[in-house]
């Protein structure tokens, strides 16, 4: 990229190290000299500089003399602004030409020059940081390192405009030097116009552009005007549809530093974009006579006044533009070379007589008419996108569109039918989602051999599909929400590319046995197929399947034995089905998630920092007999098991549950057991245990998690006894939810559980740990909290020694009440008036029926950095609530190592007051 400071850096580096070399030369403007004097001229100039002579003629013998002269000397050569690898071949073709320790430094705007010559050590000059840019601008404009207060805002605005480009900073700074503030403000306002561009800046930046071939220039201008900030894959598709070769073109632009690719997005420096837009703007004063239109004001003017000409190649209207424009029927008649049209909010009260047949890409969101113009037959059209339109029929009869790859008319609620597909055999994507009036699909769709993606999601009136399909390349087929579809087509082999089949929410009663021809199917979604009564035995032949979802299939009562052949399946969801027994013959060794939830709605949810927990509704799906579970020893890969909402009684959970050595999440909410199998203590990888509304549960066994532990036991009203996690002191994060667990309150044990577990946690991970949280019934802030206040806010005054090496973190506590649903509570630390720590969030669908206490500890190891700690005199802790939640009182304490033993004393005192033992170690 020109103007970034390559030459300036090279000169500075040359001056710094030149004394270390016997022979040195700084050869600037190599590309200019090459154009003016040819290869002989640039070789003669370098030879004269190295050998300190002034020969006028050049010959092969002179080249040999130069190489002989430098062969045993330590040489420093800087070749500035090289733009062709042949220049390097003649000037420094082989490192062996030079003596040991020699250095050849090359600057170029084209990375390919270095790659072609085999230069391995390359450095790309970065843009200046905001601090460096402000300093450079101030030096040029004000002759000082930092601007005065009177100029600061304007300086920052100019620096923002330059986006770190030294050339722009230098030019603008020198122009403004010695001028008054009014002149500065006037110049800044001019820079706001995209088509007004400083001549010197543009001339320099344009050097790289002028070196492009015609197609590369077109690609550069399209990106500058239309595609900056878009994903690379999409830009490639768009440019390809316009007839360009984007693979090579984009690579050339990257290597010439005219664009960059970051996170798969096509980016361009703002000033390069302005340069490209200025090049287009200079084509004519009249927008309708320019090749590209991207500014809404220009587009609306051309469309409203009907001033478009044959010069216009592309119109792209920003989707954020909300203004509507009313056009005449002849609005596009003169734009005979228009290849790219992307508009919306265009009204045509008198209709539309013509669309250019030159179009290669057409995107018209909200197209206001029922039909396309009669004479519209764009032979080169690649993409047709008309989402949310009023179109009723794209075209009647067979039309030949050999290059058409994409049709997207989603949410066009008036569309009643599809066109004949015989003439568009290269179609790759067809999106008809949300076309609520669509009744049938033309039978010719079955022969689209190149189609990879087909979605008919929420086409609620659709009833008829072809009897069979044989789409060799189809990868994704979505019929979700097509509630009127009773039968899906037979799959003619081979269809080995289809990996996703979504039939959820359809009215199908069965799956054809031909499904076995989908040999690459990975995801089969049958959610909420209420009429589905059985699965075919052929489903066992889908050996590639990884996810099978039949949740909500309320009439599905039995699983086929052939499921046992799905050796690679990782997730099965049977929630809300009539299945009450898992066949013992089905052993799936690679199954990672088995969701057997008997409840409607969400069955579980995390309740930890930044994420609300969502608890289950009370309604259960009751069946005539209880769920019968097989031995679990064959499911050792299982990571998630959901058995919630089945009213499982004592003994219904297999005792061998402890063999699930990979289990991370276990949901047993909404069941009727009194105790859990003791083998749960063997689940060392368990991080999430959900026991919500297990109203008869009395005892929580020991847990042995290795890293994190979250226990959600809200609504376990009879829970009286629990065993502390055996390795609590080793956990990074520990969260306990005991909302409405009144059995603990009756045993007067909440202080004990709160502080004993906190103490054990702190003894293990005083600095590196994440946090400890617990919420349970309680009415008072414990006296251990040194700073307490009524209400939701408490502050701590800091002494000069507050932050020593024994400071561990801080603890917060709040007593709150809730008088309705939809509540949230968060804790915030404010430092110097700013929220410095992301607020932990407590939220639930359950309403606590009495006052509750929420205690949390946050380690200094994850807290908000250290910069504020030297300048802060006060910490302010605030609880923010929303919905029907009220914080009655709160407290905080900065926690030091000495406080850990005090917690032990509190736990012992609390224990001595209890009437009987309710906890175990």
C-alpha cells in the first residue's frame, strides 16, 4: 500500500546501520527508474553507487565487474519501490553474489514480487496506532508532539479520518500548519464528502491501482463501492456472477496491499475505499452517467428522475436505507449494461416495463409486483433474490437460464407455484422458506442434479411433493413446518451427499424405507411430527447419522431394534414421545447425549455468571406406566443424560449410573425419588446436576467433580441432608441453587452450609479459582460481612495497604424477595464510576416464596485487571434487580488469607446450634 511509510522506515534503518558495512547503496524509486531507463539503466545506477564511479554505458562485462567487486565485501543495499521480480533478478539475483554478512533490503507494494524471488523474511508495515498517528499529525500541523486542548478534538477527527496512514497525516498536517481553527473546521467538513479527496493523497494511493489490469481494476472498484466488509466467500460468489475471475483478482489485490482478508472478511483501508469511490465519482458529475452507484442519495435521484444510462453497471442500495422511492415503468430502460442490481423500498405504482437482460445478479427485496416484466430473459443471470416480495409466479412455462445458480424468494407470501425447472439445470440453491401460499412444487424439480440446498420451511399450504427425487448433489433438505405435507418423496439412489434432513413439524405419518439410500445422512430432525407412529427398520442402515431428534412425536411409542446399528450416533432426543422403554438390545457405545425428558418446554438451564438459569414448568407428561431404563454400562461415552419429568420413583435410576465416566450433565428434575444412587459419586467429570422440583428428595450424595460444579436443586422442599463435594477445594467454579429448599431452613443450617463450603473452596483455590455462588432461603446478612447496608448498594473505603499479596478477592451477599415471575438480579462492582467487572446474573422462572440470600465470592484471579488498583480509593458494590425483585439488604467483604480461618469458626458455631446432624463430610 502506498503512503504507509515503507521508504521512510527504510531510510531511517539505512542511516542507523550503514557504518557496519564496507559498501552500501540506497537505490530509491526503482520502479520509476525501470520505466524511464530500463533494466540496463537501473543496473548502471546501482553499479555506479556501489563502486563510486560514473559510467554511462552498460554491458554484460560491466555486470560481471560489479559482481566481482562485491563478491567478498559486506554489502548493504536497499532497493526501494520494486514492482517487478525481474528487477530483483538483475540487481541482486543470487545471495552468493555478495560477501558474508551482507544485507539486501527491499520495499515493495506487491508481496508477490518478494514471493516470486524467494524472499522468506518479509515484514508488512502496520498502520500507525492512534497515539503514534496523533503525534505525527501534531508534529506536522502544530510543530509539537501533543496538540493543545483548543485543537485536541479537531486533531482527533483528522487522525480518525487518516486511519493510521502516515501519508494522509503528513499531507493534512502540512496543509493545516499555520491556519486558524476556522480553516481546520472547514477542511474537516470537506473530508466528509466521499467524492472530495485530497489530490496528493489520491495520486500516491492510485499508483498501485494503475498497475492493475482492467479486470483487476473492476474488482477493486466493485469492492470499494459495494463489497467492503462482506465475507470473502460471498464476495467471490458476487464477483463470479458478474463474469470476473475473483480467485486470481482478489489474490492480486491482497498481495498489492489494496485489500486485506481478516476473519474471512474482505477489508480495505478507508482511504483506499475513498480513492476507489473518487475514481468512479470522477467519471461524471451526473450519477446516472457513472459505472457504479452506492450512495442512497444518488440511487434515489437516478431512479426517481429516470436518468440512468448505459454507463451504469452496478446499483447497490444499503439495506439500512429506509427511504422509499417511486419509479416510472421505464426506470431501467436505458441501463442496458446493468449487471448488478440490489435494491429495496422501490415502489412501482404504474408497473415495470423492462428489466435489463444484461443482469447477472438481481436482488430486489420487497419487489412490489406480481410478475416480472414480460421481456425479461437475462441469459447471464446467476442469482435471483426477491425475498418478502409480492411475486405470484416467477415465470410461466419453460425458460432456459443455463447460468442461474441461486433462486431465493423466501417469505413471498403471494407465491402460489414454482416455475418449470427443466431450463435451469445448473441451479444450486433454492430457498422458498415462508411462502405461505405455495401449494405445490413443479415435478421437474426432481431432476435438478446440481441442486445442493433446498428449503421449504414454513410453507404451510404446501401439500404435494414429487413422488420421488434423485438429486445427486443435494446436501440439505428442509421441510420444517410444512404442516400440510403428509408424505415425503422416495429417495432414488444414489443420494450420497445429503447430510441434513429436517422434517420437523410436518404432517407425515411414516418415513419411507428408501431413507436407507441417504448413506451420508448425519442429522435427521423429526421433532413434533405428531402423526408419526413408527420409525422404519431401514433407519438402522443410516450408518453416518450423528443426531436423531424425535422429540414431541407424541404417537411414537416404540423404537426399532435396528437403532442398535447406528454405531456413530452421538445424540438422540426422545423427549415428549410415548416411548417408555429403551430396548435392551440397543447399545450405542458412541452416544454422547440421551435426552429422555418427559416434560414440555425447556428441561434445564445454566444459572451462573452472565447466563440466567431457566427452570422447568410443573406440568409433566404422564403415561400409564413409568419409564423403564436399561443397564447403563453400554453407554460409557455419554456426556449428557436427561431423564427429567418422568416421576421416577425410588430405585428407578439404575445403580450402575456411576459407570458413565464421561458424563458432564445429568438432569433428573421433576422426579419422585427420595435418594439418589450413591454411585453418582463416581461421576468425576460431572459439572451440571439438575434436580429441580424433586419434591421428595431428602439426601444429596457426595459429588466428585474435577473442574467445575453446578447443582440446581430449587424446589426440593424436603432436602435436609447433603454431603459436601469431596474435592471442593480443587474446583474452579462452584454454584449451588437451593431456592425454596425449606428443609435446610428448618434445620437452621444455612449459615453452616454457606460458610463451610466457602471456606473449603478458599483453602484450595485462593487466587486462581473463578467463583463460588450459593442461593438459599435466608433473612439476614451474616455478621461476617464487614460492610452492610439496607437497600441494594454498599461501599468500601480503601486504605493505602488494602491490596497486599494476601488479598484473595471479594465476597458479596444480598437478601432479596420476589413477588412475581420474570425476575433477575445481578451484582456489579463499580470502580471510579465505571462497571469494571461483568455482573454475575441470577434469574429464574421460579418464584421464591420467602426471603432468600444470595452469596458469591469472586477471586482476584479473574477480576478486572490491575490498572485501577493504584488509583482507587473506594469500591462500590451494587445489586441491580429487574422485574418483581427487591433487594432488602446487602453486604460485602474484601477477603484476605486470615479470613479463611474465621469462616471455619462461623461454620462450627452454626453447627453447634443445630438440633440434629443434617450434613456429612
